[in-house]
C-alpha cells in the first residue's frame, strides 16, 4: 500500500483535479470581469444616446427660422441639413433598438445552471464584441451630429459669406475697370473694347445697389444688420454680376497679353533690321551684296507700314498685326544670318584653299620621295591619278580673292572642305603606306639580316660544347636536334623576301608581311640559339658554384668539428652528426665530376640541400648553445644583482663576472631569435660562442663561492631588521602617546634611537665597497644587534602593560567605592544632611579624578607615572576611609556600617 501511494504521488495524477479547479476559478473570474465591463459600457452608451437626443433637439430649435422654400442661398442649404437630420434620427432610433437587444442578451447570459455556466464565457465574449461594435456605430453617429452642427452654424452665418462674395465681385469689377483703362491708355481701341467698357459701367451701377454694410464692416456688425431677405438679394445680384464680369476680365487680360506680345515683336523687328543694316554697311570687297541690299529696302518699307498700325491698333487687329510683324522679322533674320554666314565663310574659304594647296604639295613631295629611293623604290599608279584629279577640281573653285555672292561663298566653302577631306584621306593612306615602307626598308637593310649566313655558321661550333652534358640538362623547347633544318629553311625564306626592282604601291603591305615573317623566324631561332648558349653558360657556372660551395662546406665542417671536440656541451650535441656530414660532402663532390650521368640541376639541388641541412644543423647547435649561454648569463646576472642590492664587493670573481656579462657576443641576447648563419659565418660564430660559454662556466663557479655566504648572512640580518622595525611600529601604535590614558612610565625613545643608529650603519654597510668576508662579519654583527633590540622592545611593552594594568585596577577600586557611597545615599535619602555629605564626597571624587587626568594630559611626559599613581592612591584612601556623621555619637562608613565615635 505504501508503495502504491508513492507511485501515485510521483506520477502527478493528483495535479489534474487541481488544474481543473484552477481553470474553473479563472473562467469564473473572467466571466465576472466581462460582465462588469459590458454593463458599464452599456450604461455609458445609454447616457450617450440621451445626449444625442438633446443635441438633436437643439439642432431643431436652431432650424426653426429656416424653411426649404427660402430664397437662395438659404433654401438649398436648409434642404440638405433637414435630410441629414433625418438620417441622424434613423441612426439614433436604430441604436436605441440595438441597446434594448443588448440588455436582453446580457440578462439571458446570466448562468442559471451548470450547463449554462459552461456556455457563459462564449456568450459573454460574443456580447462583448457586439458591445464594442455598438460603441463604434455610436461614435459614427456623433460624427454625423457634429457635421450637422457645423452646417447649422454655417447657415446662421450665411449672410457673412454672402458679404464676402459681394466684396469679391466688387474687387472683380474694379479689376475689369482698371484693365479697360490700361488698354485705352496704351492706345488700343475698337468696338469690342467699347462693348466691354459699357458692360463694366453697367456692372458698376448694379454693385452700387448693394447695401454698404455688405461691402465694409466686420462680421459681427454685418450679422446684426443683415436679414434673410437682404442677404438673398445681394447673393443673387453678386452671382449675376460675377457671371457678367468674368468673360470681360478674361478678354481684357487676353488683349493686354496680345498687345504686349505685339510690342515685343515690334522691338525684335527693329533689332533685326538694325542688325541687317549694320551687316550691309561695310561688306567685304570680294562679296557681292546688291541683291541683299534690295531685299533690305523692301523689308524696311514693310516694317514702316506695320509700325504705323502698331501705334494705335484696334483690339480686333492685334493677332493679324502680330503675324505680319513676325513674318517680316523672320525674313530679316534669315537674310542677316545668310550675310553673317557669308562673312564668316570668306576667311574659312581662304584657309581651306590654303590647306588644299599645302596638302597637294605635301602629297607630291611624298610620292616623289618614295619613287626616287635608290634601294627598293615605290612605283605609283593610283595615287598619281588621284592627285591630278584633286588639282583639277581645286582649279574650278578658283582663288580666295575672287568676287562671290553670299550663296557662292557658302557653296565654294563646302566644295573646298570636301576636297580637303578627300585629300586628308589620301594623305592618311599615303602616310600609312610610308610607315609600312619604312618598316619594310628597315627590315631588309637590317645588319642582322645581312649577316645571317655568318651567324648560321657559328651555330655549328656551339653544338660541340653542348654534347659534353647529359641530354636531360637541356629543355625540350630548345630542340637542339632540329636546329640544322631550321637554319636551312631560314635561308630559303630570306631569298624569297628580297624584291628585285621597284615595288608597286599595292604590293608594299604584302612585301612587308613577308619581311616580318622572315624577321620573326630569325628572331625566334636567334632566341633559341641564345637560350642554348645561355643554358650552356648557366650549366658551367652552376657546376663551378656547386663545386665551390661543397668544398667550402667541407672546410667549414672540418673546422667546426675541431671546435666541437674542445667544448663538452657541443661535443655531446654534434660530434656524431658532423662525421656523417663529412662522408656526405665527399660523395657529392665525386658525383658532380661525372657530367655524362644525371642532371646537373638535380646534383646541384642535392648539394644545396646537403649544405642547407648542414647549415640548419649548425644553426640548431648554435641556438642550443645560445640557450645554454643565456641560461648561464641570466643566472650570473641574477647573482650579481642580488649581491649589488646587498653591497658593492671588491672580490676578483665579482669583477670577472661583470667582465664576462659585458663581453656577451652578439646574437646571444635573446632566446626567441633563431640563428640564421650561412656557411662562411659558422666557424667564427662557433668559436666566439664556445669561448664565451667557457668564460661563463668559469665565472659562475668563482662567483658562487662568494655569493652564498654573503646572501645567507644578508637574509638573516634583513629578517631581524624587519622584525625589530615591525615590533617597534606595533608597540608605538599600542602604547598611548602624549595625552593618552591610562599612563605608563615606559618610553620607546631609547629603542627608537637605537634602531635609527642601526639603520644608519645598515645604509653605510650597503654604500661601502668591501670584500665578501668582511661583509659577512659585518652582517652577522648587525643581525645580533637587531635581535637584541627586538628583545628590548618586547620587555618594554610587557612593563608598560603591567603599569597601565595597575592604574586601571586602582581606578576600578575607586569606581567600586563610588558605587557603594551611591547606594548609601539612596539608603539615607530621607536624611538630607547625610545625603548632602555623601553628594559632596562624590562630587569631590569626580573633581579630583578629572583633575588628575587633566593634569596628566596637559603636562604629558612632564607629569610622571609615579605622581599619577600617588594621587590616585590618595584619592582611593580618601573614598575608602571617609565617614559621614549620623549624629553626635555615630558615623557611617563606605560599607554602610554604623560605628560609634570614640
């Protein structure tokens, strides 16, 4: 049974009913919260509906003075407002019905049993959503009511809007009047202008009929004076006048713009004629401008006629006059542009003709130069014919100084430019051909091409040296075996590329291409031959370098082996490996001497790898030796530093150690830097570091014999010194200084003076130079004196503790007796005389005790410990043996005993 109970508890089944209870409680709380919130919301909405009804009635009261059949603008606005109020009534009615249904649903949602209680959360949640939607519709109704209220406010102040419109119409009439006056002042006339002026005059008379308070005054005064009838009349009149004036203002503005445009055209016409006249005043001598002058006279006549009509035009003729002025201006500008272009064309024509003659001369010289070459001349055919044609067409244009009309000047300029363009094309092709010919001539006359047979003969002598080395020493691209056939093909190509006689201009590119192939083939073969020669040179050089480096390495290994044998540390590291290196170097030299076997580069790489391996091993040995040196040097420096911190010693091992550290070789200063010495540097570096290692070993042994006794004695003396200083510091803190209590006769001045004297001797000892044995004796003496001082300080502290304890005990006795007298005073509190005597005693004790302490604090060490002790003992006897008279025969003592007087 117990096991089953534990299993049920561990399984957590008991949590299910607990979870259900918690969920039901949470559900009940949630339903209650929703219900309270919904009821509060419905109550607030009910209050809002009442406010809506009240606001609606206020709007009805505001509309009582207005009807749909009122004159405009009141009637239409009243109809719109009434329609809006009807919609608001419908919305309020719907909201009231919806509110009743929500109340009924809230009553029905109240749980009347367990099934309804389970369904309550869903019902209340839906009811909550519907209530929120209902609140949103109520807010929309409020927005409609606010809009209706704004329209009602507008209706009440409609007369002010009518006044604003009347003022705008009055301003429009003034604008039309000003426009008509401006047109007349600028000289415009016509029937249409007069009709517009008459309309403006009539509208002015109509505006005069508007009451003055509609055209001036502020809003408040207008609302007080205006009524519905006057506002309606003014509204109708202003609307009618506005419709009449708007077309007039638009037409007058258009006339004004047309006249301004016509004025600008007239000014532009005058400027165009002035420009044309200026151009015709002094024309160039070679330009014939008779026709242009005749055209100018005709345009001048037309312009004068148009100008007379522009001075006082009729508004109906503004558009026609503008078209005429524009046509005359365009003709004058076109003629002026033609003359200006002709003036500009004359110097350009002279330049083009000069360039044409210069280009033809240059072309002739180029043709002559290439055709008269002694070697490989050019035979011209097409280029000569083209040059003759250009000369004939240039002669047709004539000289630059011939007389021409503007049209002829422009046409001749165009033809001359075309001829120059064609000439430049010929010159460009000729220049390109000259470049090709120059390259061809340079290739064919190149000394290398001329000396090609002699160069081919040298190749045979090169082949003999190449055969001394194994075939794998030559790269495949050199193709040594194919060299004779390629030399023969190169000779045949040279014979074909050399031309006989003159070269036709059409064949110059082909000849150039043949010569380029010849030069390329020669250079390719030359590069191979040069590569073979360079390769042979490199092989010989590489062979000599490897032999030299191997022999150098052999010498270095033998020298390093001698140094290693004399150094125990190095001998243990490198002796065996050095013997193997000697054998490997001898084998590498023997293999290098056999040229017909194997690749020289492979042998060289093998030799370099062996040398690099020897260098790496040697540098590794140097690094290990350097680490050993660094370790010894650091230990030596640390030992010297420890001795220097104690004192300056004059012993010879100390001087030797300093000399060794100052002579530390370069490269042994740090552990992190790796040795990277090459083969020639290894022997001297091994010698320097081996010698320094020997020096460090000897200096360390000599210094150690002196350092150990000195350091041990110093540590002992320093420990006793620090101990005595700590004892004195702690005693000074514990003992009360001047004006402290309880007093003591002990003073640490002697001990402090002794410590200062010892510290001075300590400092003198550190500053003086002496031998180690003398320093050990002095340190032993100081250690003994520091130890004795510590014993004295301990004794003084114990004596002070005893003296202060005696004072405290005496004070405690006085305090106890004081308390006994206080008890006696309480016991005899009814006897005023006894109480007075005891109180006088206690006050005297307090005064004397305070006086003793005050005197000691004021006098300090001038007040002796013995004097304080004597005063306190006298006070204790006074308190202990004091008697208080009870009557003539009896007295009271401190213990409360009553004794008879003798």
